[in-house]
C-alpha cells in the first residue's frame, strides 16, 4: 500500500512561450506571402476550443519499491514526485548544462540533431514502401552539432532555430547511463523479463512534439528544466484526425494544436474531446503515460528528460497476429475482382464485430483521409513506371464496379468468409484492463488502412476512393 497520497491542483500553463509563438506566426506569414486568405483561416488554439483540466499529482514518499505497478493499475496518467526516484537517479540535480557538456565532451559531435524552423516535430517513417506517401516530405532537417554548441543554443531558439536530440542513454557514456540506473523500479512489470528502453530527450526552449500515442508503458522523468504535457485519453484519440497507418506520420494527429483549422477538422471540439488534461513537469518529477494515451509535449525551457519504456508484450503479440491476417490476393487477379474480394472480406469482418459498416467506413475516411485529400489527389505519381500507371488506371476504372454489382465466385466467398470471421474473433481476444474497446477501434482502423492499401496494390492515393466507392 502507498504510505501517503496527496492530490494537488496543477496550474494550467501556457503551451508556448511568447517568443516562439511570434516566430511561428512570422513563419506562417512568410509561407502565405500576400495571400491574406491563406493566413486568415478560422484557426484557434486548442485552449480556446477544449476544456483542458489539471491532472492528478501523487506524492510517493519513496519507501514503496513497487509504486510503478500500483500507478499503472490506475490506467490513467499520474505525476509522481518520489523521493526514492531522486535518491536512486543521481542525474536529478546533477545534469546541469555545464555538467552535460563536460560529461559528453564539448567537441564531440551529436548526430543527427533534428532541426525545424517552426518548433513542432513529427515522427517520420520512410524505411518501408508502406509509408511511400505522395506529398509527405520529411518535416525537419538533420544536422551535426558539437555538444558545446548544442547546449549553448538551447535557450535561444529565435536565433538558432528549434531542435532536439534523442538517443538511448546507453549509447552516450557509461557515466551518464549509470546516473539514470536502475530502471526496473519504473517498470510496471519489474519481475518480468520485458524489454526496457531508455531514450534521452534534449531540446531547445519551446520545441514541441506533435500529439501522438505510444503503445508501450511510459514513465517520463524530467531531469532538468520544465516540460508541459497535454494528455488525451484513448476515446479522444479517435477524434483527433490520426494519420492513416500507411502514412509516414502514423500515430500522430493531423491537427496543429496551436492553430486548429476548424474548416478542415470540424469535429475537433469539446463536444467530442472530453477529459483532456495538462500537467507541467519539473526537475525530479515523473509522469506515467499509459499505452494509447495521446500526449502533446512542449519544452517550457531548454531541458533534459529520460523515458523508461516497458514493452507492451501483450499488445505486440496480438497486433502482430492481427496484421498477419490482412487479406492477400494474387496480383494477377483482375482489378474488379480484387476490389470486390477485399470489400466483401472487410464487410464480413465488420459485420462479425457487430459494427455499422457504413458508419465505420465513413468515420475512417472522415478522420484519416478527408483532411489529406487536398494534398493527395487520385492521380498516378509522376514517378510511376508505365506498367504501374496502367495498373493504376485499371484499378481506378474498376472502382465503380466494386460495390457488389458483380458477384464473386462461390468458391471465393467460401474461402473469404471464414477467414474474415477469424480476423474479427482475433480482434476481440485483446482485452486490456482499461479502454479495451477504444484501443481495439484504433487498431481496427489501422487494419483497414493496410487492407485498403493492399486492395489498390500500394497506390496510396486510391485508398480513400476504395473505401468511399466499395462500401
């Protein structure tokens, strides 16, 4: 049992410091030039739209060795102020900028340092053809910095830009790794052999990580400086316009929380997004973020933090099995039959899950694809080979015939129906203690994304049309 629990009220802080916000506005004006319509869209900060609350803070006096387990069982974010953490991790109170420069060697090169002109960073995946999305350029640059330059520039983003660096602590120096050891007491499963990763995060004042969710158990420890977190529960993450699973920014929200474009993101409102909370971490604080809780993170000043991520083995195993069950149809099958086969298969699975098929697909398209339609035209990429361009045209022409106007051979339906039912049954086997239905729905949409991409033979700009035309 906990020896002491104290509930405090945390002041809601401004997400951006004034200097950074003005720089962002200047960047927007530079992009728009003289086009006033471009800059005068009805954009509002999320704080004028959502009812942002304070998050509960718990004080742990430090004598309970398994407080991480107790915190995780709550199933919601908790800020932990633990004397045990301060006593075990020498980094807290030690990792000043001057110490880090000395410990990491002033002339050593940090690579890559991620830098952007406007303060917001988005994770970008490009190592697999599944993410080969048109009009989705890398949203940041990479550069090299010496350790001394990095820390000297942290507090002056107006003149040096916004940047951050992240690397597993174990890859830095043995001394730094020792300063943030041990880690097992910050794992909800200290007695299990689960993978634990421990990245360090160092960023300039005002730098922001775009709203996203992670699938692992996360204790985020603030070593030096202050950091603001806006936290979204899993039900809300269904309403924040997540990028499709097949996009380089997947698991990220498409919404710019600082300037919410309500013409593009119409359901981003307090009516749909409840229980949003915000908290500020100071040096020595740890924030527990459960799996699938969205978080939008801003450095209030140039600071250093370290995550302790514990692998969510149950989800990893379940989701791997789910995605192995994406329907595979030979490429030589006629496009019209191919589209009907995928449409039939997915309709059977959704029906087996007792979901409204039309409503589910409309929500998928509205939340994940509609905001992208202005940059993702249903036309072939210029880089496509002639053979691929022919396939693209054939698939697009077949769209009008995939809603069931032509029947599938009985032999096909006999094979597809039981496989689709098995997929639905597998979805229901994942039963986390909190927000099970909401988490399954997020993953269901991921599954539909990948299935849609397979249906149109990896032509990303036809996926939305497939769901609109074939259901």
